[in-house]
C-alpha cells in the first residue's frame, strides 16, 4: 500500500512539476489562467474542509492575499520568471527533501498536528533546498546576473521554514476537520491545497522580502 502510494506520488510529480515550471516560465495569459484555476480550486477545498464560518472567511481572505502575491511576483519584477521560479524551487525542494529524508531516516515526530513530519525530514528539507538552489543559481547565472550570497542563503532557509510551517498549519486544520486530504484531484497527493499548503505561505512572505531586497 505504501509502495503504491509512493509510486502514484512519484508519477504525479514527474508530470506536474514540468507543467508548472513551463507555465511559470511562459507567463502571460497562460500563467494568469493557471493561478486563477488554482485559486478557485484551493478556495473550494478550503471552504469544503472548514467547519466554522470564521475559518472559512479567514482562509478565503488569506488565499486571496497569497495568490495575489504570486501574481505580483510574476508580473512586477524586471527579471521575468526568475523570482517566482526561485520560490517554487525552494518549496518543491523543501517538500521532496522532507519526504525522502523522513521516510528513509524516520526518527522522532516533529508535531502531533502533522504525524508524518519528523526532525530528520526538517533537516532533509533544508539540506536539499540549499543544494538545489545553489545549482539553480549556477545554471541561470548567464541569463540572470544574481549571486548566491549569505543573504540569499538566509533567505532560502527562511522561505523553506515558512513553507514547512505552512504545511503544518494546513495539517492542523485537516486534523480539526478529521480528514486526511483536502481533495483527490492529484493521485498520491490529494487536493490542490494538499500540494500547495506550504507554497501559499511562502509566496506572501517572499513578496514582502522582494519589495525591500534585491539578489544582486
């Protein structure tokens, strides 16, 4: 059963990640349509999951802020897709690192709100994210003149941490609602909200940082 779930998760990721990255790089109407669909789906899953009206209102308001931040990051900065792709890579690396290291090393649980989270997974999230983002900067150096500085390193760790906290927060609300997944649209992953639980926290945080800091 576990192997079957891992296989579905792997295949879904191999299909979804290239599609998402293509949409981010392509930008324009395609990107705007994509994030609008994601927003509508996320809002629906949140409203369906939430039991209290105050939760529904707060979650919907936060989703609007989050997706607006994504829209602004993709359309406001001169360096095209670099900023938004950078954050996506941090979040994806964080998720993959936590999943792989947590499954292999196991160890003490991080919190009862998210039973699958372990301390080894947290360390794995940070390690893989650092490695992948350094490679990303090296590969894009010719097209985007950004340097991987100490400030960049701290930023990467901060976004990874915010993404992990966001994951735990959504897991907490899922436990309150006594559900495992917010939907079943993505095989092996659940709903859209299950997949972007950390991302919707990482982008608003990153946008605030970008307004006051440049990588160069």
